[in-house]
């Protein structure tokens, strides 16, 4: 066993935390992300572990660059994807190419190179508004955006490789993830940044009644680690979430309470998703991952929010207030 792990999407939000966590655990990581002319390594640019992992820039849509990056690895954790829901309304084909063809490239390369452990990242968005809560892995799939549809297609393709070619695939399905380094487009950073940079004492949001199961990024990375080392999860789909949920309104009030501010919440049209595309409620049934692995979620929402707010206070970027956020 070589224990060389290729992480795709490694310079992004979850991928950068995962890369650093795996390196801290003494594992050998090859970090893969999109080629750019500036040789920008995203959130790994200033990583204190930079000399402890290898970075390869390429393109998940390009089979050659995926194969080259994967050579010498026995595990791949595939996170690279286009993830913004609003942009998936504008440019669905880009999502097909990155999320479906990109996953095909990972699976095919892993088949050719005979990898032993292939972890594919799904998303809770594929469940859409469910008939019942909490949601378990066998519940119906109901894709309400091109993003969700491409992720779900990639899931099915991955499971088909397990069934057809005996490829050792595991499918991890995180519910909403938050924490330091997340894009301002996500709901928690947009609320925090609006509170921190507030000039007009208003928080601009969309639907306040939607609920989500929010998970601190370290808990999600721990789930990747436990799934990585488990032997009994091949061919399985594993939901990862806290089995709690909170509405956007209550979440905003919690964040304001931590920051000791009280702003008026204003609903703005451009922040509301098209009606039939709005996923109203998500809450994870996490029994399966708890039964099959040693994973447990450890960070309460309050603890995670405090850590996240501290990070944004030190890393205030362009405020999210004019951005079209998603949850
Ligand atoms: N953030 C969440 O709440 C959440 C929840 C469930 C699932 N996920 C999944 O987790 C994964 C990581 O999401 P994230 O939140 O870290 O997003 P992110 O946008 O920070 O990370 C995605 C990474 O993929 C890379 N990428 C995009 N196109 C690429 C290409 N053509 N070639 C190579 N790399 C490319 C991006 O550069 C980026 O670094 C995604 O698969 C996403 O669907 C995220």
C-alpha cells in the first residue's frame, strides 16, 4: 500500500482543509486543482504545510491531466466541481462538463491505474425538498437545479463503475458545510460579512424560512478521513450531516447575537431562487455513516459559528452584501 492520495479540488474551501488535515495525519497528498497562468494555489498558497505535499495544476475536464496527476496514487478523493447554484442556471453545460465529464475522467483514470480507494463527493442538494425529514440515503432524488442534476448524474456514474467494473468506489454526501475560507456566496459568510461591513444596518437575504443542516468543515473533513480508512463502505452512499436543521432567519439571529448587533433583515428579490428550484428543507439522517464508520460530528453550530466569525474578522474580504448568495 503506497498511501498516496490524490485530492481533486484541493485548493478550494473543503479541499484545502482536507489536504492540510491529511498532511497533519502524516499521509502523502497530491493536491490537484485547475491550471491558471498565475500559478495560483488558492487557499493552499500560504499553507504552512506547503513543503509537505505536491501540487499539480491541470483540468478535471481533461483526461490526460487527470491520468498524469493520478499516476503513483492508490487513493483519489474527488472534490473538484462547479458548485454555485445561481451560475448553474446561467451556464448548465459548464456543469455537465466539469461535474459529469470530470467525474468520468476520475473514474476512468482510476480504473486504468487500478486505484484501491475512490471517494466521490456528492451533495445533499440532490434530494431537493424532501417528503420527510431527516433524509436517509434511500430517500428519493429530486434535482431542482442544473448543479444538483449534474452532481446526481456523477453519483450514478460512479455507482455504475462499482457495479460494472468492481471499481472500489465510495460515495460521500455532505450536507451544507461552512467554516473559514468559504466563498462569500454561501449563506453563512454572506450573513457574517454583511454584519461585519454593515453600513446601512440592514441584512439583505432571500427566503428566510428555508432550513439547512449546517456542518463545520472540520467535521466534514473528519468524515472523509473515516470513510477513507473504512473497509466496509465500498459501493455505499454515506450521508454526512448533524441531524439538526435551522432556518435562515434563526441562523441570522444567532450570528447577530454572537456579534452583538441587531440589524433589520430585508428580503431582496434577486436573492430568492426560482420557486420550483428552491430546496425548502434539508436535514440529514446520519445513522448509516455512524454505523459503518467511527465518524461522529463534534462541533455544535454555536462553536462552529464562533470559530468562523473569528476567522472572517481577521480576513475581511469584499463584503458579500451585493452578491447573489446560495445555501
Ligand atoms: N460547500 C458545501 O456546502 C458542499 C456541500 C456538499 C457537497 N459539496 C461538494 O464538495 C466539493 C467541494 O466544494 P467546495 O465547497 O470546497 O467548493 P470550492 O468551489 O471551494 O471547491 C471546488 C474546487 O474545484 C476546483 N475546480 C473547478 N473546476 C475545475 C476544473 N475544471 N479542473 C480542476 N479543478 C476544478 C475549483 O478550482 C475549486 O478549488 C464539491 O464537489 C461540492 O459539490 C460542498
